[in-house]
C-alpha cells in the first residue's frame, strides 16, 4: 500500500477514534476537550486543534436533537407561539425554551469576545496540559461539594430564573479546556438543589445552542481551508461522535436515575493527578 494511502487511512482512523472519544465524554462530567487534548499527547499524535475538536462536537449536538427530538419539537412550537400565551410559566415547554435561551447568552457573548479580542486563545496556557490537570482536580472537588451540600429536591417545575442564570454563567466557564460543559452545568444545578436526572437533562438541552453554533462556525472555518479529501476525516469524526453521543446520553441518564456522581469525582481527580504526573 502506498505511503500516502496508508497515512490517509490512519488519519481517518484517528478522526473516527477521536469522534468516539468526543461523544462518550461530552455528556459525562469529565471534559471532552481535555480528553481530546490528552489522548493524542499520550499516543504521540498531533494536537487535533480547536477547529477539529469543535467541529466534531456537531455530532454531539445532533445526538441531543435526535435523542430529545420530541421534547425539542414541543419546545420550539411552544417557544415560537409564546405571543399567544397569557402566562409562559403555565407551559413547561415554553419555560424550558426560555431557560435554554437565557442560559445560552453568557457563553455566546463571552465566546464571541474571546474569538474577537483574544485571537491566540487556542495557543494560550489555558489549553496546556498543566492547566487542564489543575482544572480537572478543582472541578472534581466542586462536583463533590455539590453532591454533598446540594439538596437535590427540585424537579423541573421548581426551577426558577435564578437557577438558570447561575447555570448559564457556570456554562461560560466551559470555554476553558478541562472545565467540562456538562460537568460545570451539572455542578451548578446540583448546588441549586435540582435533582440529578433533571439537572442532567437541563445540562444537555441548555448546551445545545452553544455546542451547535461553535461546531458550525469551526466547521465552516475548516471548509474554507481544507480540500475535499481533508474534510472527509472531519465528517467521519462527526458521524462517530453522533453515535457514541447517543449511547453516552442514554447510559448517563440511566446511571443518574440510581446513582450519585462520585465515580466521576474520583475519575476527574485521578485524571488531573495523572496529567500532572506525566508532565
């Protein structure tokens, strides 16, 4: 087999593998970005880069849309017909649509400001392994505290705007690798007293706009700079991310129905210590 063909096949394999990693880690509170940074380092591969990592998140966004397709269709119908409703709080779907919109504002604004004003953010120390290791340890401690001190007695009808604003502000921290978007939103929700499964569902749905917009923007960036042959591995990564994301969402929601999140606390703590130990 010619060297060029074997190299291209290996690139496709890496994209497929990283797509699986993205999907399985996006919805667990362990940071997909951190794993997409650390695993290539361990295997001696090149850093896939911010554009690739963000692009394959589209697979995860599509998985949310597919998994919650019935709920999302109801949310869209209710949200866009809000003018016909006397009190949005009486309609759960309209409230959820409003909550998703409100919670998305901080991360979209801060993400845009970083894109415009901090042009070398992707090459900054915040994307370095040392920073990811420290952040992983800090996040494990915060999740543990949320599990210990969060009352976890609120179901969706008890969630209010204060909870959602705090969740939205917390989500904006996910712009820093190692924080974990699902991890920080789940932690925020638990601190607000929301029960685990409701907290996870809110985390998934609230993250949909930010993940989708980021993925689309970075994918178009790649489309402008890559050839058709070069874009194929990205598409492969998106597809593998989609299927692994569906599995991860389903398993995580089933897990939270019967268990707490301390297994992820221990994993993140060990993951952070491991990263610091290999530097």
